[in-house]
């Protein structure tokens, strides 16, 4: 396995392992690592499989939960948004981070409304689910921004200092 690819995989699994450490609700590296994988893995199957596998392993430790399919779908969409960040600029990464967090919020709160039974299956119930999720969105945005800076910024700095990490997507 090429050193750059191995490094990317290790970073993804290390970021997912941070979920196991106590943290504020939704202040986690999940959205950031999905964007990072989409932006850095040439093979789109690997870009999906590695972070989804890391998420699954951490979920097996933490426990599975209702609505899991919506979380994984949101995560996969974030990887897809990451595909659009292959030309990495600060503006594109910031826009991708915001789009990823909002997409994840809309999808997972829809899933909570649909699967948890906490909300009536009406438009008002859906609205209530979205309103209840707003505090989690705030933390998700903050967490995504924090971990995006760490992953994208840290890897960019490492690429400058470590020649074996440099490369294009073609040699990932």
C-alpha cells in the first residue's frame, strides 16, 4: 500500500476514534472526515468505504441506534460533497463544510421525525423535529469547522514537509 494512501486511512480511523472520547453533543469529527475522504481519495469507493467503515466500527463500540440509516446516508452525502473539494481552496472548503453540516442536519432530523416516534407524523411534527435539532446543528457546525481545519490544514502542512505525502489524486 502506498504511504500516502495508508496515511489517509490512518487519519480517517484516528478521527473516527475521537468519537469514543467524551465530547459535547455533535461536536465530533464525522462530517469533517467525510469531507476529507471525499476530497483526498482518488478511488470513490475507498472514499466511501474507509470513513463508513470507521464510523461503523465506532458505532459498534458506542452502540447502534434508531435512524442509523439516515446518519450513514448523511455521511455518504458529505463524502460526495468532499468530491467537489478536490480543488481545495479555503472558500470551497468552508462552503463544503457548511453544505455538509446543513445536509446532515436536514437528513438526520427527518430521520428522527420518521423513526423515533417522538413527533407526530405531520408537517408540524417535522417542524418540531427540526427545531429540536437546532442546538445540535450549532455544535455540528463548530465541530465540523474545528476538525476540517485540523484535517485539511494539518494534512496540507504535512504534505509540504513530507515529500512522500505529496502527490496528486492520481497517486493517492
